[in-house]
C-alpha cells in the first residue's frame, strides 16, 4: 500500500522521487514467482522496456498510462529496505520466500543509482531469508559477491529471462533490455560464482521466437542454468495496443499477420456478436489474451502442445531440473526456511 500523501512522481530524467511504502498486505494465496504482484516492489514500472510486459496495466493504478508512461515515469519506493527490515523483525515473519520481483525488473537502470535492490538483498543476507530473483538485466553482475553469499548461507535462485536468441530481434521487442548475448554471459558469471541459476523463456511469442526454444535451452545450459520454464505472451487490454504498435513498427506485415494469427490460435476461441471485432482487430475469430487464472501463461490446441513438446524434449535431453513451476529458490517452497533473526548476543561473535 502506498502512502499517497508523501508521493512525488518522477520521470527518468526528473527530480528524485519520494514515494514511500506505508504497509505490506499479504495476498493470502501462494502463487508461482512469476505471477506475484510486486515482490518487494522497490520500483514500479519497468525502465527495462519490454513492449509485451504484462505488468504495464499496474501503472494505471498510479494515474499513469500503460504505454510510454510505463517506460519514462518511474516510481521509486525509497524506503523499501527500511520496511523490509521492519517486516523481518516482526514475530509474525517466519522466513517466507521473498521474490524480486513480479511487477517490475528489480535490476532496471535506476537500480544503478538507487541501489534499492542491493540494500534489500543485504538485509535478506543478514537475516538469511530465502530469495528468488528474476531479471532481464546485466546490472545484476554488480551484486555477484552478495548473491554468492546469499546462496551459501540461505536459499537463493536467480532466473534470467531470455526469450530471444538473436540480438536484433530482442532489440525490436525489448529495446531497453540487455542483449541476449549479455544475458547469457551474465548467466555464466552467476553460475560460475556458485549461484543456482535458471532460464525463463518468457514470453513465448508464437510465430516470432517459438523456434528459438532449442537454442535458448542449449545456450542457457552451457552457461550453467539448471532450471527452465516458459510462459506464453500475455496481452491484457492495456498491453495489446502497445505490443501491436511495436510489432507493426518493427516487423514486416507478413510477419505481423503470422504472429497475430498464431496467438489467436493458441488462445481459447470466443463467441462474438456478428460484426464485432476480435481483439486481434478482425471480425470474428479468436482473441489475443486469456485472463483466466491457470490459463494466462499457457496456450491451447495442437500448436501449443507442439511448443510444449519441443520445450520438454530439449529440457529432458539437456538434463534441466524437472520442477519447472518452482524457479524460485532451488528447492520447493515447503523446504525448511534458513531465516535467522539476528540478536544482540549473536552480534558479539
């Protein structure tokens, strides 16, 4: 929950933000790491620009738009580390997994200046609290030593999101993110430091990068990743026009039609009144998104089953871990916590 009375909102080139977190409200439900709302939520909005990002609608909660506002108007929760420490000190905290982060990239460019993620991770290391982390950014290299300490003393798993094999294709869809080459190199650096790592092929955009799956898994495994999962592209209402504008701008009309038809094919068909356009922009036909819980990250039909089979074939061949829904801390979330609340007496040793 944000304290709107103390909020000042800022663009990337603007003055320092002073948005503060007032409280944390438990969701009351356990979700996969890639479906949580904000994790520590030290930043809202991406900064690491991804034109398919399902989190864009969250920016509208703050009165911003889901388009360029998501990329240029970044909200910084300046007291996130202090709130995290206070939460860990509460008797009610039992060392649950902390996920960095579901609604933003915790290593977006502003992290280089604010170091909020680093400060939160330092607190997690102090309390030995389990951590799961997912990012597209090579900025994470700065914290390799800290993450290695977390991996040694607590439960830690780092996932690099790498949905594209080619740097030029990645630039067309994720122009503000680190290149695939840098992400694979980052994956190797983390793995060589003893940090458990995985790869997320997220999002899968049929007709654009589904054929990249074997190469992505090969390169990730060679870089030390030992877990892998994939997620079908999500295009809720506010995200769809941003995504469509980008692919129309960057790709050929033939490729755009191929992608749109493929996404509609993988989503459940919907009944539409005669003459009413589908979300894909054509009369009748299918839709481009499925918001039902349990269906948002997966497709339907023969084409999706073929994509799943391709992923499974190469996942098993390369020897990736079998539990692909975990992607959080290298063990199931029911594993004993490593959390230790420091005391003054322990501080003497």
